[in-house]
């Protein structure tokens, strides 16, 4: 009896009065494409790549299936293939041998080290590849911290001096964009001034503006063997509970001369991407980090979801939030998907 009453009420509902039917804009894929607000373009992606000493080396990272550490010769081949696929921008991270690590990250200042040598080789062989190079102490530091550790404290201003010199070495080797990933206060200004004093006015800075103290960096630290030996990074990386603090970081980076702002990680911080891209006129990049990549890969390998579709949906969400650039380990896979 109750069912009959429900049917009667539904039948009486005045459908004809419904003027607005959002489903009309979803009725087939061409209409959906016409009204799509966000679009993914290969030109917006940057591909992070890992570099290691050696020859003919291509070593898969256990927690990042499909992502490798390359020796310089193999890296040239990889980037060549990516250029053919339509990827033009690359973020390069060096994996440094333990015996070269020390407290002051001195290998990061060695102009003949693995990293500057690779930058020089890549820029001479493939000048059209845009290179974002990483400025922070952790790949070279025996403490595994982004700054100088004294009595358990990460010193700010002393670190900034080292970072500015590190940026100069990379810029002189041919880096297109310097990426300070350390979160020390005042480092963008120090780097900008050092580059300008040395006639490197055209080298850009992509500041890691809102970089959070995140568990999602785990696989990256495996890749570089760069996990902190003691303590965590909470005195310099941002607290995941904070959003408005990202505006303070953004204002400082603007004043200090950054060309791009970055939010990192991406998916757990879409609100921050949205906020920075609404507040600031500079292009906002988002770093879809190693842990975000590893989660999708792991679930895909278990057959728990379709990794390829999860990749596209995630990247699209990051664009929709307002990122103009996405750093993602999916870049090559996405390019291959487009080629069919
Ligand atoms: C460190 C650095 C990290 C990443 C990029 N640069 C890790 C950290 O801060 O410990 C993480 C990138 C990723 O997880 O993909 N300067």
C-alpha cells in the first residue's frame, strides 16, 4: 500500500516545471568535452627524474614502479625519448654516494660533481629540454636534512648562504630554473641576488612556496637515500594543518623575486593550490609527489582500481584546483597514453 502512495507522489511531481536540467550538458562525450572547465596538456607537465653516478645504469626504485635512477648517458636517452613524446620540462634530482656526503653538503658546491656535469651534458646535447634543478642540502648531507644541523637545530641563515652558492653552481652549469626545495626563510632573495650579481639574470626561480612536512615523500627518500638521520622536517616544512600560512610564504616569494610558486604535495593540498592561484598572479605549480604516485601504482598492481584512469582523474583534479604546471612521475605514462 505504501509503495502505491510513493508512486502516486512521484507521478504528481511537476517535471514540466523543471527549467534547469544540468544533465543536458553531460548527454554525450562531445558535449561534455565542449563544456569541460579543466584540460590536461602535456605542455603543462614536468617530469622528475633521478640521476646517479655510473654508466649504462637504469635502476628501478622499489617503491616507485616504472621510475628509475639513471646514469647521465641513460638520462640523455630517456630525455630524448620524452622530447619525442612531447614532454619538454624535467626536474632533476641527484642521488649522491654516501662517501661524498658530509655535514655541510660540500658536494653540492662542487662544480665538477655528478649533478653540474650532468646538467652541462644535457644542456649541450638537448638544449631544448628545460631543466629545473634542485637546491637543498639533503641529497648531499650526512644528516639527511635540507639545512645545516648544529646541536640538533637546523640553522637558517648559514644554510641560506650555502643554498645561494649551490644555486650559482647549477645556474653556471646551465640550469634553466632553480628550484629551492628547502623551506629556509629568505632563500629566494639570496639566490636571486647571487644569480644577478653573476650575470645570470635570465635564470628563473621556481620556489617551493608551500611545502608541507608530509609522509608522502617516503618513496622519494628511498630513491635518493636521503631520509633524515634524526628528527623530522617540521621546523622548516609547513604544518599540514595550516592553509593561510601559505599566503605569507607566497607574499615573501613574490617580494623576493620568485617566477613560479609551488605547492607540494598536490592531492592532499588542493585547497592550497586553489588559494595560491586565486591570490597571486604568478603561475602556480603543484608537485604530485612520490607517495601520491606510489599509492596509485600499488592499488593498480593489486587490481583494486584502474591505475591509468586514476592517474588522469588525479592530474585533472590538480589542474581544476588551479595549478598551471604539474610536476608528476606520471608524465611519461600520460604522454604514452595520449599516443595510444
Ligand atoms: C628535499 C625534497 C623532497 C622531495 C623533493 N625535494 C623530500 C623531502 O623534503 O624530504 C620530495 C619529492 C617527492 O616525494 O616526490 N629537498
